[in-house]
């Protein structure tokens, strides 16, 4: 028998259960019982019910204390603090870096971060700041609000904090790109921005973390969000627990999974380049990149010389128009890679690459792994 304890938000629990269900179907010898953190576990109860292992998510120190008196193996998901037992969680540094690159690719030069006063929120914010400063920009303006998704639904802040958030948004220089530590504060930022008279995303672009449909899709402004793959984390935690039950040594170093990508919705659908030629050229390239497109085609579309386009494009974007075409093609290819089962050769040809080998070389250089490895890593979706 495998006991699963869920103590956090039901929105996140639903995503975790998807991964747990997938693993359970492939392992019929697992008899899974899911309970809330209020369940009264004790060492005697665990022994009497012959519990073989436990998965914990925000289970509470009382459950951990009960486990200390037993030999029942357990794995914890997304702990709020460092642990000495097996843990599966999110690579928060990778989340912050992905957010920064997402905004930099849209041409933003000013940034903000809305945190929620937790350790993992601070890790995301620090990585975000480091990445935008490494790109030559000022550190993001930050604000921290107290927020607990498990207690607040629909998303709302504690009393008195909406005024603070409003003042912070009005203090920013616009246009600005704001990363929120989680989808719920991202929805709050977007709603407050519009209440203050700003346009989302033209004045304030907003990016959340978690990709929870009940928040992102139901927000008046669809919230773009970094997909942290909660279902994949749950599946990975099951793998670790299964190995532990079978007597394998798994160690205590945390297993930190990188984000799967960005689910783009309206809150970031903006280009923030000051030069209108550059803004329109980038939009044109991203729309037509999978067609037989070269820099000359872009020049003809906007009736400018190759020299003029490069002279205005490079300082604004940080790379050449040719590089932007390659980057756009790789982005489309990556989306097809993790979102479809198409063969690699077909993806390569559909996205404008000469052949699969050329696509694979560029993909590995950009993403640090082969297309096949990336597809396997995302197969749990």
C-alpha cells in the first residue's frame, strides 16, 4: 500500500494526481490511497496497515514525525525548506532564467518581480534578476506580498496589500515586464494593472509560474505562465519511491526538474522594441519563420536595405536578423517536438531546416541536449 498525503492547493494537487495516476496505471501492484494532511498518522497505524511507502506534499511536521518511528520509505514533493530525505522539486533557478529570456526575446528593457515572501519565491526572483542584469539591464524593481494559494481562492491578497501592489505598479517605468512568483499573484498583478489604467501586455507584460488553467485561463487577461510540470514531478517522485522500496540507494540530494517551457497567453503577447521597423520585422520573422525565409525577404517586405536592417536590428535585439530567423525556427520546432509525435525529420523540414542533422546540431547547441533527449524528458506530459 502506498499512502499519498496532499496538504497544499487543490489546483496543484490536481496536476500532481495526473502524474500519480499515470504511474499507478503502469504499476498495478501499487495500491494507492490519497489523504489530506489532517489524517492522523501514527507509527502503529502505518505498521498495522502494512504501508510500503509514502509520497508527501506539504504534509506537515506531524506526519514526518510519525514516519521517524518507522522504516517506511518516503519521498517529499516541493518542500518549503531543505530536507535530509529524498526530495523531488522544481529547479527555481532555471525558472527565473527562462522568465528572463522570455522577456528579453520580446525586447523588454525594464523589469519587475512580484514575490510572495517564501524561500522558493526568492530563488526565482534572484535568478531572474541575475539573468536580466547579465544581459546589461538594471535589476528588476521588486515587491513582496503575503499570499497562500491553499487559503485564497479566487486569487486575492490579504487586506491592505492591494494598495501596496497598486503603488508599486504605478512606480514602475513603462513598458515593463513583470515576473510573478506564481500564477495567482500574476493574475493579481494583471488585474491591478488594468484597474490602474494600464494596458496588459502593452504597458505591463505579466508572466506567472505553474501554468494552472483554473487561474491562467479564467483570468480576465489570459496569463502566460511557465509550465513547471507538476505531473512530471509526481511521476518522478513515484520512480524514486519505487526504487527505494526495492532497496536501491537513491541518496538524499534533491531531484530538481527544469521547467517544460512557457505557455503563451495574452499577458505577454507584446513586442517592446522602441524602433518600429525592428518591432515589425521581428513580428514578421516569427510569423513566417517556418516558410522559406531569408533576410533578403524581410528587407523586401519592409523596403529597406540589408545594411539598414542590420544596423537598426542588431543594437535593439542583440543579434542579427538571420539569427532571429534561426531562433524562431528552433522555437517552433521545440513546440512541435514536445507537443506532437511527429518524426524528427518531419519537424525539421516543417520548420525550415535543410535536414534533420542540421536541425539536431542547432537544437543541441541552443538547448544543451538533443531533440530526442528533450522529447523523452517531456514525454510525461
